[in-house]
C-alpha cells in the first residue's frame, strides 16, 4: 500500500480524486490550508509556502494543481515540485489546463517545463473547461436570472466532468507504463452554450438561456465576487480563447487511460440537478 499527497483535496477535482484513491485502497494525505484538520491531513498553504517542508515526507505519489484565483502558478507550484524531488517521490501528476503548453512563457507552462526537467517520474494532464463550472462559477446567473451570461459567442467547448479528470489522475498516479507523457483531457462532444442551456433546461424543468455578453459586461460581476483584478483579466483572456474556437477539440485520452468513455453533459446535468433547484 502506498501513500498519495493530494493538493487541493477539498476542491472540485481533489474531492473526487480522494474518493477514487480511497476506493482503490490507497492511503491519502490531504493537503489543506484550514485550521481544523484530521489525522490524515497535512497543513499546507500553497500560496504562502507554509508547510511545504515536510509535506512530502513519506509520500509515494503526489497530485499537484494551482489554487484558483492566482496567475503566478509557477511561483506557487515549482517549490512543491522541488520538495517532491528532495523527498524522492516516485510519481507526480500535475494538472494544468488545455492550451497551457502553447506559450512557453506562461506560468503554467513554466511549471510544466520545470517538472519535465526535474528527473521525477511524471504525467501532466490538461483538462478543458469543467462541466462543474455551471454549478459553481456560473450558477448565480442561472439561479437569479435564468441565464448563462458569458462572452463566448457560438463557439463550442468539449466540456469535461471533473469526475473523469479525477479518474484519469487516479489511474496515472498508480501506474508507470505511460510515465513522462502529457494528456489533453476533454469530453466526448463539443457543445455551444445554447446547447448547454437547453440541456440544463430539459433536466431541471427551468427556463435557462444563454446570453452572449461582452467581456466588459462580465468584468464587474467577477470583481464583485471578490476575484483579484489580475485574475479577472486572465479569465477574460481565456474566455476569449474559447470564443476563438480553441476549446472545441476533443481527445480520446479519458477512454485511453481509464477504459471508459467520458461522461456526456446530459449525465452531468442529471447528476447535479439539485444544484439548480435550490
């Protein structure tokens, strides 16, 4: 039996990953920045660096991702990679984002390169936009206005369920036959936001529509939600990439790595139906 350190263990992907690793009989050490922790948790604040030293002690595998709301992902994650190497961790799986490898100067790509050159056994997974964004980040507009309001036009995205990302991560953490490779993760189908709204409407019985707004119209809401201005600029930039068509591509990575087809959006909508019926 081996032990896996999960960064972001209380997040959307991390929660599902912990469940799947536990189901496989893996010991999991959950990294948390919270005060109240259980005996299986480790205090680790990725932003301040508190707890990095010692967090990887006795760890066999590690799952890394940057916390949301920050654009200096390389400054936050590279110290974790260095500590994993110092502690001779057997395998690191790093989650970035689809398209992160297109700009060598982007913080996430700098992080990827550092891992690739670290000498550690690794995999990099780059998921597309999460289906779960519709029951988290974009849920207020759905609940209060019946609208998905985003500046993305009629572009399509191959949205992926976070549970499928976690399934891939669990698989990669516990195997070595595909070490030192990267994988772009997508759902099996590409949908525009009118199609997403229609699927959510059908599942919930609510009238949900897509409203194509300008980036300038979205900015105040993001700032009002407490997001830092620099991160708002980042979100608007990647939404611009979505509108330009960069999120439409599909891959077979989920099927290849897990042996199962990725969940369809209608399945996600059914499973999370209660979120939009509060």
